[in-house]
């Protein structure tokens, strides 16, 4: 009898131990975060499913681009509907006023791999008026702008970077192909290689930084010069829809007797849907070598 009771007790204890072990395993599995999907398997011909798309992020309207690429197999059209720029130039002995109205600035971004995109940017139509106050002469030009082609390779932080202090970095080469009329462009190719960086800050703020090396034409279009652009931006989303930003941008070149340029930029991006946004803002020049005022309105659509 004692042996039988011992056997029964052992069976009961064994059963309870197995149940507790199974419960612990289930609780542990529930506490663990789900494994992140492997999005490296997607490409242009095998698009990322809609349920795995990262939040839409744009390179406009501010000058600090995003390090995040468009998901593989998807397109993002970023459009400047209206862009007005006024430049009262009193730098380097100049005394001139330039007004430029651009309609239809298109930047088409295409996701090739999960961390690689290609893009092509084009200004559909420019209206430009220049008034040389010293010489009392005016001129007007209109036509399409230059074509810019390039891409972006995300180095890290493309996915799963929502926590505070998470960061992302990319390299973004861009080449200008001179397709504009001589009066609207300088008629020469130019090169820019940027390093856009972003870091999430506490309280839902985001810090954007970008440094860009340039190989461009001089202001008088007599030769090529090296240049360097830098920008820093701070933004925050309010009401889950409106992303407000404040930015400082500067550019210097190796051209002699040419001042550096700088602007303070303010704007907002309003997310209409997960795949559509509107943006608007103003850029203000900080010295007489910088564009005095720029006003713009744009839209972005992802599909």
C-alpha cells in the first residue's frame, strides 16, 4: 500500500511540475517581443508587403534629408507645388534683385532594396526675373529646370528605430545633369554627396544633421569649385499629424571673395494619410549673400 501511495504521489507531483513548466514557458514566450520580420528578402520585383512598410518619411521640405529609404518595390513622389524665392543680392559688390517662381518640382524616389533607393528630380517650369539695380537693366527667363539623378544607401537605422536615442545614417550621392536653358542654369554637371543622420530624442523630438560635399560651378560660372553644406534641424510631431521643424542651413565654397550663405528654416509636414502628406514653410536668409526669402507648398504621395 505504501508503495502504491508513493507511486501515485510521484505521478501527481510530476503532472503538476509539467503543468507549471508549460505555464512558465508560455508566459516567457508571451513576454518576449515578436521577432522582427526579415525585410532583406524584398526587392523591386518582390515588393515589401503593405503591413511591413515603415512610416512614410520625406526628403522635403527641409534641407536635412531623411536617412530612411523608400521600401523595396514602392514609389514615393515628392512634389513642390509652388516655390517662390526672392534674393536681394548686395554681396561681393553686387546690387541686384532676383525673383524666381518654380511650379512643379518633382522628386521620384524608388525603393530598389530594403536599404537602397534611386531617385530622379526635375523642375517642370521656372519663371525667373533678374534686375541689376546698378546697371538699371532687367531680364526675364522661363522654362524647365535641370535634372538631378542619384540614390540613397541606408547604413543603419532604417527599421525598428522608434526608441529614444535610436539613430539612422545614410549616404546620398546626387548628380546634376544640365538640361535647363542657359539663362536658367549654368550649363554644367555638378556633384553632391550627402550624409543624412537622424536621432530620436526624448519627448518625441527628432534631431536631424546633414553634411554634404559639393563639386559645383562658381557664382560667375567661370570654373568649378568645391563646396560644403551643413544643416541641423529639430522637429516634433503634434496631434499625431503635424510635424513642425526648425532648421539652420549653411553653405561655403572655395570661391575667393565669396561669402558663406545661411538660412533659418521653419515649416510643417501634415500627414493626411499613411501614404500622403502636405507641407509648407518659409526659409529666411541670415546675411546679404543668402536668398532673402523663400516660400513653398508641397505634397508627397507613396504607392
